């Protein structure tokens, strides 16, 4: 039987760095909330079977009113409440797919609305060969290493440095194993691929895009509006 692809979209953060009353994932980005743009990106992909969204328990009302009741997402399966950390939130989303251990799951930031069908396709093709992929872009800046945060110890080779994005895609059984091992060890990573790396498993790099930004600050929001306007002009 051919493996299927599912998506877990993580939108359980409080968005405090935006310094706004409404959580950032629900801020209107031109015509719809940021999280609705993100869900729509996976909804459009013919590869994705179902979508699970992880939300903060305090945001259930706003998610239902501003997203679920306003937009008809045919691939949306259910929403679950996140935990105290991103890692715990991702795990709760993955638990919905526990019976799909032989299939693959896209794990994606809810405030990264510009993921494209081509990125999704590249990830899906590569993960079937490797079981684990990380969407990323090569670093163009010169990168310095500092142990104490006050002086430079060395300059890293930027040709070997990649900036991780999402989606990150895994065989469901593999990422569940990695998550459960991390919890057992008390390890909390800054992304999902780092947990798989701890198992000694290779994670393949898949080229992302500069526009596949994560909206975290007010400046990011301004940039996102410009990206969306530009995309609408060329469509």
C-alpha cells in the first residue's frame, strides 16, 4: 500500500513578541488570519490527506470563530490543545496520527504561511527515500561563533551552514520514537529534526525558500503583507 501524507500545523504559541492583544496566528494578513493562510497552503496540495492543527487551550474560541467557521477546509481533521513547550505541542498533534506509523507527517509552523506546493512536493519525494527531511536554506551571511557572547572565537564556514525552516517531514513511527526518547532523556530541541538526529538517523536537507518566513515580530508581519501583495500581483 502506498504511504500517505498528513500535516500537523503547530499554532499553540501565545505570540507575545508581536506585542498585540490578538495572538499573532489569528492576526488578519490582508484577507484572512495567518493560520488560515497556512492551513490553506496544505489544503491546496494534492499530496496531503488530512490536517491536524495544534492550538493553545485559551484560543479555542477565536480559532473556531475566526478560522473554522469562516473557511471551509475539507482536509481539516481536528484540533488538539498544545502543551507547555513546542515539543509537547507537536507530540500531542502526532498522537492523533499514531495509527499511521507507516505513513509520513509534515510538521509545520502555523505562522509560516508561505510554504509552496513545490516545497511540499520536494519534501514528499525526498522523505520517501530517507524517512526524515528538513526544509532549509543555505546561509548567505558570514557566521561567527562566540562562547561568551562578547567576543568572536572563530568564523564558521557558511558553505556548511543551513537555516532550518518548516515543514520538516518524517515517517510517523520515526518521529514518535524520537519524541518519546527525547522526553525520556529530558531533552528539548529547538526543532523536530534535532530529535531525530539524536537517534543517529540522518536527516536530509530539502531546499526551502527565502519567502517561507516565520512571522514572529511586527517587522515580519510587514514583510509578510508585502510578500502576499506581490504574490497576488503575479497570479
